């Protein structure tokens, strides 16, 4: 326990950790010292001078070090007579801070008057109006009238695109530098800075493409004025017109807590999503979200959504029908195919959906398969993060291993949390075949050839390297494993190796230790927990299946299979995917934003969300569709709401025994404190009143685990060019591709090689190329990047190239014909 | 006339040559320090000499050195050769004409605080001078006076020059360090001060050129000799830069305790056209302006007496103002300078200098001048005590003291804080 000090702020006594800055200490005492440039998640800058206070320090006797006391016995306090910035002074024992004196109030008024001399005061047309620190603090402290003539106001640019996602209004900017410091300190993308000086100081970006960062939206949350606005929300709605709906991000396994602001759109009359904002959960996403989570929400309102059930008619075309007709057709079809039934699910489904699907599948004696090429959900359930863990608690004594993952691309907020842990003193070991951003904050970098990830991690158990020692000596050990360049078997071997490393070093089942799978989808772990196993374990079943029930997966579109037409195929989807086009029945499902449910994150935290907008058309939640099908088939299915299904899960899944609505909804005080309506301190991230979720205890926390045998996996031939699947955040997956906002940032290339390989193949960056993979040849766009290893072509997933595992490849220009070699 | 201590080229014009400098005892002090004195002993001598920093604040040099955090290494010495205060041109003459004495001073300071690297940060306009210093440093290295294993000991010292890019603020020591690190020249929050957290976060001494140039002779002749010069409050000699409405502008080296009368009328040849002396800005543009009378003219100058006059000696750059110079013109010039040079980091300076510049412009054009003067005075007062670094505080000195001390030159009445 670190040392505590007690001080008095505005006559309130408060005890805080030594080193706490006065502004934070005041916040803990319930006193809001106004700030613009200070932010509790960043180092103080002391620039805006708004947090001025009078600071009295107890006088100590020079010889004895004791406090000098007045006649009445109270400690003698020495005030310097100057105003000081509360954001730069650490609290000390016996300090007396005055924030309400006439002098202080006058000081704050003066600072505001200065700020307003250059401010355009265009609140009526400013998106920040209503949640603006400058507006609020001006109302609280500012002068009522301007002594600065309008004609003297500096006139600057009002609509400067800082990139595709963020706009800068130079007139509104108060030069607090929060955006610059966020980009530098918290996400290590130092792409913004000040330009010019004095009153002409403005914010510029110097990256190419401009404001090149996955985090840019956060700068608009912490901007204390309307200087930074998002391309998504600017000029869309007023703050006070919107309703706040708690939600969860569906794009990756981190499970960021969101608040989605919705409003009835005057034109369409529909309730629409206006913007996606972070909701505080200091154990998950703190007060941040990545740009994919913030801007890729248009999947809800996309005009291409499926809105009615479809069945295939006698001419072989899909045509709209009523739910009754569609469900009847499903039930009849499935009854017929009972013996050879398979259910294939994707990781965007909720636990409730998955539970119901599993129930239906079991009732029909089918195979339950998960559409994923990554293994280890069973191991995560066994040796995952111990209950009570918080990545925010990792620091000195902790070791974090990130294996086979480009973490920022796969799960951005985890990368951010790992970076912060490393800066607090945790030892970070980054093991990946090619350089990633994780390397920048890593203490040990392990580079290995594709295919040797399991050996590399296994080597950490017995080796004498610095990385091995850091793992052996770690008090807490957290292992992230991703899916960089791996097929299913290799993934299974890696997951088992990582699990063994935890067990054999005695970290399994401990708080702040455990295995985290960097899954490709938000609820892949939930699918494992609900009993689904990767399709790769039984590919034949897919081919042999007579009846196929697919929910939230598109194997045809991904090129995994070409033809499913010979089967009785039911597809439950948001869109008419390639798979759905082959279906006998297509059932329109609700988007995650339209229904309630729970997700289990990669850290195995179960979190609940509510609907944020009413469902479109005739769509139904997946779990409800399934229970209707089940009922028609005479199965006893839990009925009713998502919460009713959750109660079944809680009763039937031992791991989920604690996952009750009451527990899911629990909140507690979090640091830094968010006071609704006080934007100056934290920005516009929302307070969490909806629930922090429930952490599941891994099996190892209840019983001892033992090491498992490492399964066999294929070795990789290294004679020619090796194509490996990798993950890029801005791919063209179905939930992202429809985002107008993100569209200009989505990647367009299918292949990445280094300069040497490009030269060898006589191809250039930006060119159409052909990649031969076994029998098939795929055409796509090439990107040439310096840090790709020799002999490797990276193939980003979800870009239309059907590559599930490393494979030999041949790269050639697209225009050259076969005979030219 | 006593021999020069800092402007020794006026006695020995070829002292910039190493052989001539060595003939005059050059580098003996550094050699003696390295070979026969402990670093702490050097610091002690400098402490006892009473040497105070010549950059403006007058902080005791030896005391500053003793604040160096010995638990963290490496240590650095940085010579502040940014010399950007309007009216200051003393460091330039020292470095141009007597460069070796300055470089030896840097070397002595480096030895005293255990630094093996020292940087000389020069304003960008000093590019020719920088080239010359680079040549001198190379010469000293080949002569074995700088470099590795000096004078047969294991002490090594390398000197580097670095040019700024034209910003007044980079004369402020923490902005200078930021700039030296390759960042934007913006002041840091103090504390921590450079001896605790300086260049690259390491303990660093930042000393002015003139301060450092004193060191070789202090070591050669002893602290008592130096203490014997100057006054009780401020030991030693000072190079005063004289400019403005004076017949013979230039640098004048005089011991502390000399008077303004001596400086302006005996040395500087009096006021142009025999006009009436009205005011003195003793510290360049950042001065509180002194209204001159006979008593002031005859007061012995040092840091303490200057404060009693309601000003600060600062870098000793005396700008002489006579009856022909209107005060509203004067403050317009200084405010314009400061708004141009404000780095923009803190609100009151960024916005205040911009605002004041509008107001002084209006006052000069006599556009509702009485009201503008009142507002100007209020704006300047509101800046006071709220800025992040001294630049913002300097920007208001001329404004407030002009209005306070020369009320007859401004229309309207202000409620003066001074009287």
C-alpha cells in the first residue's frame, strides 16, 4: 500500500495516495477544479492555467522537521500569495488548498476572458454545444461581457480535415494540446503537433495519410471545445436531442463498453444511431475505443439489410414470404435431414443465440461447429485470466507475452492496455514473425519463421534468455496469443504451448495471470463456452451434412466452399451474403444493436447489452428465431427474452453460474471519477451505470490443471514464396465494409510483400497481381512494405482471398500471360 | 582603467588565438581544476567568489551547481548563448572576440558538475559565430585541451554547439532544453528545475555565456579577488550593453557598484543631441522601466539596488530612453515583440500579448485612448502571476511600469497598483 497523505481542499479533508495531483485529490473530495489541458489519463502540461488555486503549505521547523504550530495548536500554513496550477502540484501532508477565494475566482475569470478573446463563440452551430468544457466553465466562472472587440478577433480555418475521420476548427481550438498528448503518450502515434507559435499556434498532422491512427476519435472526446469533431457526427444532431443507450462493441474480442447516442431522424422518422461513444469500464476499455468501434456502426442502418424472410421458390429464386411460411419450411426441411444435420455459427452471435442454436442442434442430433480458424477456447476456459484480474493492475513484477499477434491490428484496446502496462513496469515479450507496433514497447522481441510459433513459445520454458527469465520470475504472467499466419492445427499447438507455459510456471488460475485468445470475433469465446468447436476439427462434416443451419457465417463468400446447393440450407443473417444466396431459407436476423444479449470477451468477462435502436423490418433476434424453429420441431426450447435464455445458461453452464442479471448490472466507483455533466475533467466518455460485467473464473482457479500434450501440426515448406494469413483492423469484413465514414481508410490491397520479393516477382506496389495458391489463382492489389520478411507474402483476412493457413504461393504481375515465364 | 576581465580582447586583441590566450594563462585554470582539484572544490571556490548568473535572474552560480542530483547520471552542462533579449549583445562580443575564455569557462563548469558533455546553444542568427566556435573546439581537441583523458587523468570532455531556429523563448532555460532535444522550444513546468530534470531528463546546469566566461579568472586569481570586485550584494564585473538614445552605444565592462551616471554619461558619451534622459530599461525589453532622477543616476548598480529602483538588472542591457521617445510608442514596440515571440503554450501570454498588441496600437493612434489605456492596464494586470514561464510576466513589465510611472504620457486615469 503506497503512502497516504491528508490535506484540506476548500475546508474538506481528503486522504489520497501520495503523489496524487491536487486536481485529482479535489475530484476525490467531490470538488471540481476547472481544467482544460489537464486530463487524468495523461501527464500534466500546466498550459491552460485554468486550474489556478491558492496553495498553503505547512511550515516545518528546519531543525526538527516537525510542523510549526500556531498558538491555538493548529499547524502554521504558509501561502505564497501566488496562484498555482492544481494540475501540476502533488498533494502533500497538511496542505491547505483554496479554490473558492475571490482571488482564485478572479484568476479563473481572467483566464476565461483570455481564452474567449480568440474564440468564435459559435456555440449555436457547434457540435460540442451542450457538452463543452469551455461553454460550461464560462457559465460557471467566465465574464458576462466581452471587452474584446469583435473586429479584432482572429479569423482562422473552420473546416480543416485533419484526416478522413476528424475535422479541425482552428478558431475554436484553445491549444490545450490534449489531442497531441493523447496521440503521443497513450497510443504512440505521434502524428499531431502544434505549428506556428503564439496566437497563430494551430494543430497540424504530419503523417501520410493524414492523422494516421486507429485512435483518432478519442481526441474528439477529450477535446474540451468543438475544435475536433468527427466526420461521422459533425452537424448531425444536438447533444440534448439524443438518448443514451448502453451497448457493447461487436468488432473484436476486447468487449469495449459503449454508449450509443440515438435520435429519431426527422427525415426518415426512424430512430437512428447518431454516434458511438466510449462508456467507462476501467477493467476493459477505460474511457477509450478504437476508430473501428466508433465509426463502423452503419451495419445497422445499411439499406442492404435483409428485412423479410426469403424462401427459394420453384423457379429456384429467393422470394419474400411471411415468418410462418419460412419457419414452416425450415422445420420441414430440418426434420427431413435430422440424421445429417450441422449447425455453423459465427462469433458475432450472442451467448443467448448460441445457447439456443446449440440446443436446437442437439435436439436434432447435429454437429455444432464454430466458423473460426483459431483454436484454444477450451484452454482459455481452463487457464484464462483469473477472476479479479485487471490488465490495468499489471506493472512491476508482471510479464506479458504477446505471441503470434499483431495486437493493435487484432484487438486495439488490448494493445493500448499492454503498452500502458509496459510503461508502468511490466516486462513485455513480443513474439511474432515480423515487426509489429507491439515491438516498440517490448522489452524482449522474439522473431521466428512462420510455422515455428509453438517451438518459440515452448523455448521460453527452458531457455536462459532474458525473455525466458522474465517469464520464470514473473509474479503475474499474462499470455495473449493471436492468429498471425497460422492455420487451425498450428493455432491449436500454440494455444496448448501457451497454456502449458502458464501451468508449468505456476501461473494458471492466478489473479492477474492467464491466457487470452485474441479471437477474430467479439464472442468467439462465448461460442466455445456454449459448446461449439471449430469447423476445422471436422471439415468433412460440412461436406457430408444433409442439412445445414448457418448463423452469422459466410463460408461461400470467404471462398471456403464453392457450392452448398446440394444441402438443405438455412441461413440466418443480416445480409444476403454469398452463402445466403444459395440457401433454401434465409431468415433475417437482428443486428447486435437491435437486440439484447451477452458477449463473453477474450478475457472471459461476460457483459450484457441492450437494444439501442428498434429492429428494422421483420427481423428477429437469432435466439428467438431458433426457439420458434425448435418449437415447430417439438423441441422444448427456452422461450421469451434474451434474459430468460440467460437464466437457462446460468443454470446449465457451471462456468456461468455467477452470470446473473443482478451481477451483470452491478457497478462500482471507478477512477478517474466521471461526474455526468462535468465534461471538463474527463471529456465526453460516459459514466457506466449499466454494469461492469462478470468475470468468469477459469477452471484452474478451482482445481489444479496439468500440462497437455502439444498436438501435431504441419511443418511449413520454405522453398518458395509462403503466403500467410494476417489480420488488418481496417479489412473489408461484412460489418465494416458498409461504413461510409471508415470507407476511405479501409485497406484495398490483398497482398503485401517486401521490396526484395516485389523486385523478384517484377511487381510494384499498387499494382494488380496474381497469386497462385495450389490449384487456384487469385487476383488482387499489391502493397509493398519494408518490414515483411523475405520469402513471405502477407494475405490480409476478410479481403476475399481464401487462405486459411500458410501455403506455398507464386506471385506474378496480373497482366502477364502464362507463357511469358 | 583596470585591465579587462571579460572583454580581455580589448587589452589583448589577438586573444582569440590559442597561443596568445595560453600566454595570458589560458587553460591553466581548467588544467589545474582537472589535475589538482576535486569537482566539489571548484564548486566551493565559485560559491565563495559570489558569482551570480548573468543571464538575468542573478542566481548564485555555485549554489545552482550544488543542486545537481548526484544520484542520476550523466550530467550535462549547457551554455545559454541564445542571447535574444532586445538590447543585449554582450555574449556575442565575448564569444566573437574572446572565445577561448568562454570555452574554458564551459569546460570548468563541466568538470565541476561531473559532465562529460557540454552543449553550447546559440541563437540561429549566430551561424558564423557557431562555425568559428566549432573551429576553436576542434583546435582545442587537437591541442589536447578537450577530448578524452585530459591532462593524463581519466576525465573526458566534449563540447558541441547547437543552433536554434529563431525564437526568443529558447533563451528560457527549459525551452532551450526542449529545443536542444529536437522538440518545439516551449518552456517546461518548473519545478523540477534543470539540476534535477534537465537535458534528456538528466541533471543539467544551464549557465549564461558571460557567467561562464568569468570562471577561468576566478580560478586563476581566487574567490577573494573576485569578491573584492563589485558590491556586497553582487560580486565581480558586468558587461553592460548600452543602447538607445545614447551617443556611444556598445558594451561596457564595469564592476558592480558603478552608477547609471557613470555608465551613460562618462562611458556612453551622454544622450544624443544633449536631450533630457527620461528612463532606462535595464534588462532590455523585459524591463520594468525606471524613471530616472538624480538619485537613481547616482545609485551604485547591483541586483539589489536595481530591485529597489523598482526594476531588475536582468542581463544588464541598458536601453536609454530620452525625452524624444513617447512611452506609448515604446510599449507598442515591446508588446509587439512579445506577442510575436510568445510561444503560445499558456493561455494568458498567448492571448494577452495578442490583446495588448491591439490595445497599444489603438492608444498610439489615439483611438479612444483613455479607455484603451485603462483596459490595457487591466489586461496586463490580469496576466500577472498566471503565466507558465517568465516571458509572459516580462511582456507586461514595460506596460504596467510605463503607465504607473509616466501617467502624464497617457490619457485618462488608471487605478495604479503601484501607488
